[in-house]
C-alpha cells in the first residue's frame, strides 16, 4: 500500500479546498457582503435617529408606561403596539414597536412622539438581513434557502481550516512568510489574486473561525445541541413555563370598532419588574393582547460585564404577581454560551471594536471568495488545456517570469 506523503496530503487538501469553494462560493460571498453591511447597523441607526432618541428631562418625573404607549398609539391609531423599551438613561426616549419596521420614539416625560425612526434605513437593513439569512426568498422557499445558507456556512468552516493549512509555505523561510502576510500588486492578475488570497486569509484568520463556527450554531439545531453538550448542560425546554405569551410581530389592526385597549395594568407589572432588578439598564415588555394576560419582560442588568446579560420575568397582568423569574445569574452554562455565540457572530459581544473586526473580516471573506474563484478557474482551465496537449505558457507568462519571483510562481502552481 503506497504511503501517504505530506505532498500528496497537501494536494488532496488543496483540491478539497478548491471544490468546496466553488460549490459554496456564491452563498458565502452573499453572506459575507451582507454581513459586512450589517456589522455597524446599531451605530448607523443610532446616528440617523440621534435627534429622535435624545430627550431633555428638565427635572420632570417620567410618565407611567401606559401613558407612553397611549402616546405612541395615538400617532398610529389603527395599529396594535407590540413592545415597549425604557432605559435608565434619563436622556433616552422610550421606544414603542408597532411592527417589523414601524416604531415610535416617545418623550417619557411629556408623552410627545419625537419621531418614527429612520424608516428607509430600517427597511434597508431588514432586506439585507433577509438576504443574509435566506437570500430574501419567499416563504415557500425559505426552508430551502436556510438549508443552503446553513450548509454553506458549514462549508465555510472547512474552507477556513483547510485554508489555514494550505497557507503554511512548503519551505518555511522569512521571505516566504513575508510574502504571505504583506499585500502587493504583482504584474499579472493571477499573481495579484494569489497574493491577496493568502494575505487577506492570514489577517482575517483570528476572526473568521469565530464567525463561521457561531454561524453553524445559529443555523443547525444539531450544532446548537452540541454546544449544550460541550457546556455540560441540558437543552432548555421548548415550552414556556407560566403561560408566557408567544412573541408576536405586532402591527395588527383591531377588528371592527373594538374599544381602545387599556394598558394601565402594565404599570403595576412594570413596577414589579423594576423592583426585581434594582440595577436594571433597560427593560423591554411584550405588550399582551388582553388586559388580563401575562406580561413578559426582558431585563438587561448593568451589574454584569456582558451588556447582553438578560433576565426573563413573567408577571400576571390581573394580579401583578410573579409567574416566572429567570435571572441571568441562574441560567445554565449552555444558555450563556448560546447567548455569547449569538452576539459573537455579529461582533457585538466585543462592542464597537468587535463589530468593526467582524465587518472587516466579512469583507475580507468576500475578497477571499472572489480571488479564490478566480484562481480556481485559472487552475481548471490550465488543467483542461494540459489534458488537450496545449502549451501551458503564453508569451505573457514568460515575460512575467522575469518580474515575478520564481518562488511565487511555484507557490501559485502548487
């Protein structure tokens, strides 16, 4: 039995890398471009809506939550509100969600609606998000689109790992390593693309595995289960203890001439939620359809280093008593890891610096796909020409040899 040499294993790995890139390249390119566009979405929206989000307390006491909701509903009387978010920052306006991209910013001291958000930009980011997740496919094709994006993300993990091995020069030297980490502008497109492919791959290597692996966790239930197994904790139950209402999209119109809903029951429930976490930073409440229904709160705690540390609370709308309390400090290790994976994928776990790194790495991944496909097609054309007995070198390539170092040409051919 012939022995598998390092050169043979490298060749097999190269063709695996090439085939994987050609198969999933289009999907990875789409997800990379859209991922880079979404990287700074929170900061962009915050800047665009800066005049709507900032209010002046002027020593006034904030209105009860029901009054804030009523003020938002008056600006859109035929739309049912979905959620309300308040912050401990006295200069931040309240946010009332009326649907997917329909929001209202309300001055929590006067009840004045300060704006409806940057609606065009929100619709743009919504469209980009849908392209990122399922290529903006219609509902009947969404399952298939998710299947493609999920397996393409898994293929990206294979590309990242195999690309790291292939990046290592055959003969390690200072000159070879310098060429692999320093961008240049070679005289031929092939040499340029080879240089960019290796250099961008090197500089994006610390971030791309995180984006790819967390993307797999978000895409596949089996990967999500594997995360919990690695954490040594069971999967959380799919049921909602205490009868918590399912999340709804909002924006529904009340039927007929139904009486205006009364949101005053939320005030007592809100008082319970605020007292449950004295160090709360933001509180978001899903507004129930009925006045007596349970009220679900998501509370971020400023006491945790992780700014996405969220506690879940369900309060009875009728009695104002706690139905379910799930503090962030009591959630399992698996739930923590799952939350970290979610926000590591967008870079938000690392704040603005993490988002910028994620955006740059996503743009780099798009460049890797472009240069990789270019090199792959050139390689396949050369192989096909060789099989037909056509000369591999053109006069242009001969002239290029006088400019491009022989070691670079050998690296391209390998």
